[in-house]
C-alpha cells in the first residue's frame, strides 16, 4: 500500500457515497446510466471472486465487500426504489460492444488459463470502459447536475491515482502488471474530456454544459 | 498467476 493507491481507493469510496447521496437527496437517479452501474456490478463480482478463496488483508476484504454491496444497492435504488426517475430511453449505449471485446481480450491476455484468471482479466478490461454508457449519456444530454459531475470526478480521480501507484510500485518493488497498467491508462484517458470541462467550468462555479 | 498481476489492488 502506498499513498497514491490509498487515496485512489478513498476517492473510489467517495464517488460511491456521492452517487448514493445524490440519489437519496434528489430522490432521483436522473442523469445516471443504469448500464454503467450494471457493468460495475459485473466488474466487482468477476474480480472479487477471490474473496471466496484468498485472503489479502482486512482492508482489502472490507473494501471488496463494500464495492460489491454498494454497487448492488445502487441497482436496487435505480430499478426499484426510484424506478420512475430512471429513463432508459436516453441510456442507449450498446453494452454488448463492450462486453464482447472485453471477453475476447480476456481470453487472449491473462495470467493463466483458469476461469478465475480469465474473469479477473475480463473485469480489468471491462472496468476500463464501464464508464462509457455514462459518458455517452452525458454527451447526449449535453449537461449534468453538479453532484453527478462530482461523482464522475471522484471516480476518474480514483483511476488517475492508480497511475502514480504503479509508477511507485515499479520503483519500490520492481513490479509491473501490464494488463492492469494498460487498461488503467485507457480508463484514465476516457476521462480527459470530462476532466477538462469539470476543471474549467464546474470548479469555477458554472454548470456542466457541453458546447452544442 | 504469474505473480505479476496486481491481485492485491482493488
């Protein structure tokens, strides 16, 4: 554990709390892509299967359980509790274009041909693109509630902080995970446009609006 | 695994 990874994880936690807070206080999941949230459940469940057979640390265990539980809870909020506020007609990204290629990539690039290894790889690739339905929805509507942008910023900060974490681990442990690093760079890259608007508009007190 | 994967990360 190093400071980059720790604050990355904290940022990830914060993003989830921000999202749940937004849904509860506005009593609405407007502006949130259900598809992206489903993909996160798939990411966490496939990656954290190792909860069943390996122990890393209490920190690791608690975080994994939290990420699985909170992502399922968000699906419940969107599909049951605040169902009328969820508008599938603007959540139109075709997730099969993400899941299919990620499955193929996982079969090619993995650390061993075991079901758990391929699923781990799959979860890494899928996480790197899971935000796309959400960003696509944002692009379509052209604007977002400020709290939704804070959610996305915290989520983007999480993976951004993992990059210095890997650089640190390379120098301190001589350790590189090419699958995680490649997917992580892609994932962070997807946030660059969003970050630009977030820093130049939202943090200056303006509404998040994309140019027409 | 090869020991190279970052399974201890979240």
